[in-house]
C-alpha cells in the first residue's frame, strides 16, 4: 500500500519551549485554509517581514549537553516570537511547538528517530520537534548548521499549522511516486525558504560573518526528495533576501525551481 504524503514526509524529513496557544491578535482568528488556497493563497504570505530582528546566538561548550539545551531553548524563543507575530498578522491561531531533546534514539509518533544521523525532525503526528544532541553535534559548538536545521524544522511546524501539510496529503493520496516526490520537494524547499527568511531577519544580531552563511550554502546537498542543491540554495537565499514568509510560495513556483 502506498504511503500517504504525511507518512512519507515524517519518515523522510530529517531534520522547540512549553506548548501554549495564542489567538491571533486584534480580532477572532480565521479558519486554517484548506485545499489549493492553503498552498498558493495562504494568508501567511501576506504578513510581510519578520518584526523581531534580534536573536543573539548563545555560546555552546564542547561535550556539554546542558549548554546545547540552553542554546536551543533561546533559539526557540526567537522562532516563537518571530512566527507568533506573523501568525497574528495573518489572523491565524498560533501555538508553540512541543519540543523534545534527546541524546539517543527515541520512539516518536512518526517512528524511531533518528533512523540515521539527523540533527532534528518535526513529527506532525505528535506535533513535536525532536532534536538530537549527540557526539557529532557536541564536537563542534561553533558550527552554524544546527541553527539552520532547527529553523528549517520549525518551518515544517509552521506548514502544519497553516494547513500546507494537510492540503498536500489530501491532494496526493492517489498520486504515484514521482508526483509524490515532486510535492515533497515543494514542501521541503518552502521550509528551506522559511529558514532562510528567519536567519536573514536576525543575521545582524548573531555575531556571525558572511563566511558562515556562504559555508552553509556551499555544504548544501540535494536529493530527489529535497530538491537539487542549486534549488535549495535558491530558496534559502530568496528567504534571506525577503526576510519573511511572503517570498516562500513554492507551490506557485515554476517546476524548474522546485526540481
């Protein structure tokens, strides 16, 4: 039996504060969009740039799990603030994701994680971001990839809350593998763009230099599920330059940009 899109996504996406809910400010929240409108006319696209542009990157210490947790908690604070304001502008209900930090394999709503090396994963079944802090991460507290991975997986959480994941799942239930993979690439590339937009919005406050961003782009690898490396770089840079989710509508993009 062919797996649904959600099953494929949660099994193959290899990628955080207390759960809480906040209604959109100003007026009653609108319903989460469904169908094609969730993909191409989502209200999140009309929210503009991120309002919160400060996110000092905290220090991590080699082989110190607690320092990594503090680092990640702070990053999640920044993501929650930034995305919470976007949801309010879109008049969509926002809630912080559940977060689990682990140091070894764990059972999740989407199966065993990690099923291979992965810094983080968002599971739409249990609405939880799972973050792996293992020996590979602990060896290099200066690297920037972890920051991008968490911003990317938070992007999948956003997609879940704004109706994107549900819409794609419903639209691909009878699709063959090639079509399913094509839709998965649009989902992954949008998460990359969301990540780039957040990073670009807070970059000046991180204490990083251009080399860190260029190195992240240079290390980008593509595949049939996530898109070609050049397209991942394209959407990361598009988000960076746009500083908000409005530039991240991969579902209206030409096929050449989501291959």
